[in-house]
C-alpha cells in the first residue's frame, strides 16, 4: 500500500530541503517523489549531501513543468497549508486524514507542498481534494518544508503499521502477594531490631507507608529476590 502514497513539492527553492524530504520518505518506507519546476538545477550538490542514504530517491524523482501533470497519477490530492484558506475546499485535521485513509483504502494519495517562501497558492490548492493543516503553536505556524514532509510520512507510517507500533513488552510474571508479604514482614523485623519505628506511636502509620511503597511496585520473581537480598545484606553486621 505504501506505493499508493506520493509527495509533490511545488516550486521548491532549496536543494537541501528536497534532500532532507527524500531522506524522510526513505526513513518511513516511501519512494514516490514528484517535483514541479524547482528553482534551481536539480539535483544540486546540497540535494545530494542532505539526502544521505536516500540519493536513490533523488535519482528516481520525477520533475514536471506543471502541477496538473505532477498530480495526474493520484486519485486523491491533499494540499498542505500553514494557514486556513478562504477557499471552497474542505479543511481536514490529521484525525480526519486517518478516517479518509480508512474509507478509501483502494485510492492513491498525493500530498502537495508549496514553496518555502510562500506556500501553495489558492490556484494550486484548487487542484486538490482537501486542505490539511499540521497543528502547531499559534505564535509560529510556519513549518520547514522537509519537516512538514517528515510529519506526514510519520502519520502515514503509523496508519500503515498499527500492529508494529503497539506496545510489545515481554509478559513477565509478577510476584505473588504472598511472596511480597513475606518480604515486607522480613523488612519490618529488621527495622524493629534497628529501633527504626520511633516514636512507637507512629509505628502503625509507618508500616502502612511501607506497605503502600512495596506492594505497588509489582516486581517479578527475579526482582523480588534481588530486593530481598539487598534488605538481608543491610541487616548483616559488619565483620
């Protein structure tokens, strides 16, 4: 399904942004990169340097002289904008994007990004299906081109790899409460020999606090044995 997603950079001005964008695509398993009239001879040295291990994507990138050709292979085109546009086009959130991807599993998607200095024009956006704004601080909304591409790549990666991103912790058996109870009793006994519970009238509340501390730890058997060894060693007299 990853080959159903493409990225269209309209009139990019900096070679390093294209290189960094290509690197992000490869980080998350994407490869389709379309460029519309870049403002320099493509690729230049800065593009090569910033692409690092993704120079194969730079070599395979397609360059077009207009947006219509660059987006022609996609069923759905989503424009990225740092600000809300006064245009008759549906504005969507990242949550909306997930829902659209679920409903249109058989569609190909193109994500269109504008030039660094001005973003997409209203005419550019008129060629898309939706406008997507990445949420940012209200004090500073403008994102670097390659950063925007990275965020969208990550959101798509999450959508495509839900099972991979689920927490996969080893199922470790938690020690039984009976074992923890024995440990606490052993600890209390050692503390009594050290006259820890002073003043005596506070002993009950102090033991309650010890119980609260140790019982909520949920140690596994190995951790409990280590804790018991530590407590026992502290109770030994120095030779």
